C-alpha cells in the first residue's frame, strides 16, 4: 500500500485519542505553527499547497478561505460530515479513527478566516461516529486546544457537534446551513455563496471532513511535503471508497494520480474473477465509464474528466459483467427520487416519472417510446433546478441510456431483462413492486 497520511493508523487501537494523535502523528504541531502566523499567511500556505476540497467538486480550499471578507463581522467555519452520497463511506472512517485531524484543521481554518465558532454537521445515522467525535472535542477542550485563549495564544474558538436528521440534500452546503440554523433543510439559489452570506447570514466556510483532515499536516510539514504526493494539479492523497463487485471492498488511501488499475488490484480485482462491465468513479452521481475508458485512467480530477466523468467524492463503484444495468440504474434513480426536497417542479415530478418508466420496462410493460421519453424528461430537468441534486439524479440514467442502450432496447422489445445478475452489493436489496 502506498503512502497513507490520514488513515495510516486506522487499524491501531486508540488512534482516535488525543495522546495517540500527539505522540504518533505529531498532532496539533500544525496548529501551534498556525497560531504563531498571520491569518493571511495561513491562507497563502493552504493556497500554495494546492489542496482541493474532498467533498465532491474539488474546489481549491485556500481560494475558498480567501473569499471570506476581512470586515470585522462574525464569521463561521462548518464541517460537512453529512456523507450521504451512495457509495461514499470515507468521512465516517476519518471521524472514527482520526477525529483530531478534523478538529485541528477546523481550528486552523477558524484562525485563518477569523471565526470564533464552528460546527460539525454530522449525518444523523452516524451514532457511533458522533460519540467518538464528541469524545475528541471534549479532550481538545480539556487540553485547552478549544475554548478561550487556545494554547495561550489569545485566540478563542468554540466547536460544536450537530446531528443532522438523515436527509441527503442537507449535505448540499446551503441546505446544511439552513438545517443547522433550525430551518427546513432545503437549498438556496447561489449567489450569494456562503463565503458572503452563510450561517446566520454571516460569511461562512464550509469544507468536507477529509479536506480539514489534510490541513494540520500541511501547516506542520509544509507545502513541498504535501505536494510530494499526488499530481501537480491534484496534490496529496485521496481516500477512495470502493464498493460493488470487488473482492475486497473498503477504504483505500492512495496518492491522487494513481492508475485506476492499481486501485482495482489493491481491492483484489473484480469479484470472483468476473469481467469488468463498468465503473462509477466518483459516487453515484458521476457518469459511468466502460472498461476501455478506465484502463489508462488515473485517479485525479483531470484524467477522469478527460474520460467524461468526475472524481467526485472518490466513491468507486465497480460493476461486473452480466449485471442488469436497467435495474441498477433504476435503483439509483429511486434514491434520488426519495431524497428530493420537493421545492423545484422538475426534480419533484421528473425524478419519480423517470423511475416509473424504468419500472414499466423492468416489469415487461413498456410500450416502445420509453427511451425517447426519458431523454426528453432529462432535458427538462437538467440545469433547471435550484440545487445539483436533480442533475445528480439524472446523471446515472443519462449515462446508462447512452452506454447501455442495447440493454434498455432489449428489455423494451422482449419484455424481459437481458441480464439477471443482481446482488445487494450492486445497488441495494429493494425490488420493483408492481
Ligand atoms: C445534493 C448534494 C449533496 C451533497 N452532499 C455532500 C456531503 O455529504 N458531504 C460533502 O462534503 N459535500 C457534499 N456536497 C457538496 C457540498 O455542497 C460542498 O460543496 C462541500 O461540502 C464543500 O467542501 P469541500 O470544498 O471541502 O469539498 C453535496 C452537494 C450536493 C449538491
Ligand atoms: S433540485 Fe431537488 S433537491 Fe434541489 S432544491 Fe430543487 S427540489 Fe430540492
């Protein structure tokens, strides 16, 4: 296994403890350096490191922090630990095994943007992770790493853990902010972006768990060290969540730019030696790629984009030959339909319409015009909604209709599915009801 930075000690007992973080990982040494620096110099350093957000879009973290105005207003830093995208399960591992790295990153971010309060918005279902995280926050308070006059620096910062209620849409940053403020968790049109008008209407930084977990070591070991892993445009490591038809599903921390074939080999290859059918490279909302598209692909933003997909959250879903793609895509569509907040008509009405059409195909009740109809519904949804959930929901359908058109056509014409291979690992156990 190549160099691991964040999850190196995930299998060691007690890795979540402050003493372990300090003694074995040089923890909070980056914070000590940051407390002695000017805010603007911290932001410059994070910019120079090239760190990009690990929540999905890959936006440069230092640039995001640099957007917070220096205007004397109250500012906030928020950590997005909602982790709801199907196939994504890395943040829960970081929170369970290295929570202090996240806390340290947030204190440094707060120092950089002049925030005195921060919140970690954790997915409601993460009960075990919440308990570990709250234990780590309590330890940090006891050690005077949080609260008033941190480590005698004169800098004050309070950190709170807030549980979400299990809505995927609350991972979208404006929705998260509304939910945290006690409002209904539905997204807002941007601009204004949270950096201008965020939590309680004040400038706010929102970053992913994995993003914050990289910050302490950047401050401690420097930008050159950080850039010694990964590619020029995508430095550092990335935690990939591998699921589906592989022999060893799990989390794999690898340098960005690692060949996809190396990751697949680390996972023990495709389940039971089957042939690869396709890969969803960055979470269920990213376009599917065929074997010939992934064979020379490296795991970084640019290489995956050049193949027509996205690195996203790093959730790699592997699908083996003979899996029924009509059912797989239908199952993904059901997720997005269920998670729509209902505010925009194209999302609220269009997503269930698409899954109903796929259900009719699966049940052998298609009448022949389904593929054209689905394409026209997708056109009506894309780009016409407040947030990206609806676009995310149509992405697997759109890419499936293009890449597996033969399977849809076969099912429509023959009133039965071409492939029967279907496991819980592919896309859940739910079955179509007539
Ligand atoms: C529907 C939807 C769900 C999202 N869920 C998450 C999530 O669970 N975790 C996350 O970090 N970002 C999620 N995002 C992206 C966030 O809006 C935001 O871009 C991210 O937290 C920024 O952090 P980063 O710059 O560190 O990547 C989601 C976006 C959308 C549209
Ligand atoms: S796109 Fe869907 S989830 Fe997003 S705001 Fe509109 S209805 Fe809500």
